[in-house]
């Protein structure tokens, strides 16, 4: 199956790329980083038709745009901001995507959802408390970004409680790892340098994208699955 083939190619290229980062060859970014997300895109594009396919592709497109723009973040701060905007749009699209997935459980565990919501809110408050004193003119953009990724995680958690398995587990795990990747990037840039930060940021980012895409494909593996109505 072509979808599986491109997922395997993505894993292979990601491993090579991560090994190069770990060994300190960050100059290979320009050659390898721009081809990784398109490989995931091909795996989605070649998958049989499902209602939210274009939404997944849109999220991956803006992620790829963000990847490319951030390659030039060391040249000028504007590239970091533009990359942030691209990923912000990607997270918004992922949130819409999660909201459109079919719920297979009519009732969710309200207590679990409440606890999860409080944990996510705690993360948001804690991260902003840590970063705000050092953000300068970027306070508002980072607050908006942190809020959006927290909402994306909340929607993924809601899906974890209501979607079918194992797709729900893949998507939620991917959302958690995506937030971890953004958190490492933020702490490294605004709070304290992290050794091998590029490796850890990309490791978590690439794993996150793989898990989310794989989870969505699993949730839509049945040809009779219909997307839920958009409620945002």
C-alpha cells in the first residue's frame, strides 16, 4: 500500500536526519528538513478518500511552511515570527480536524475530562509564568500561540475519550508530544539554552506529526466513517 510505503520512507529519512542533528551536522537542515513533512503529506494524499483529508493536508502544508521559514530564523527575528504564525495556523487546523472526527462513544467520562482540562490549564499557566518575564515584545504572540496549542491538546484529549481505538491513542499521544516539542523550543529560546535542543525539538516534532497523521488515518480507515459536523 502506497500510504504505508511513504510512512516508512518518512521514518527512514527522519532517523537519518535526527542522527545527523545528534552528531552536530545541523547544516543538513536545508537539504533534509524540507522533504520530511511532504512525505507524510503523500501518505495522506494516497490514502483512500475520507471527509477530512483536505484538512489534514492543509495542516501539514502550514507545518511545512513553518519548517522552511524557521530555517532562516537565525538571520532575522521576523523569520521566527512568521514561522510561529505558520505553525499557529497549523495548530488551529489540527483543532478543527480533531473536532470533525466521528465520536464512537456517546458519553465521555466527565470526571476524566475535567481532570485533563485542569492539567492542560496548569501547563498553560505554568509555561506562561516561566516565559513571560523574558519575552519582551513577543509577549502577546507567545500567549496566543501557547493558548492555541493548549486548545489543540484539549480537543485531542476530548477525542481520546470519545473516538475509536487505537486512532484516539495515536492522535492524543501525538498532540502531547507536539506540545512537548513547542515547549522545548520556547524554553530554549526564551528561558535557558538546552544542550542538543535542535535534536530534541525535531525528535518530538517528527514523532508528533507521525502519530497524529497515523491516528487520523486509523480513525478514517473505515470507508463508511462520516465526519462529525463542525462545531467551532
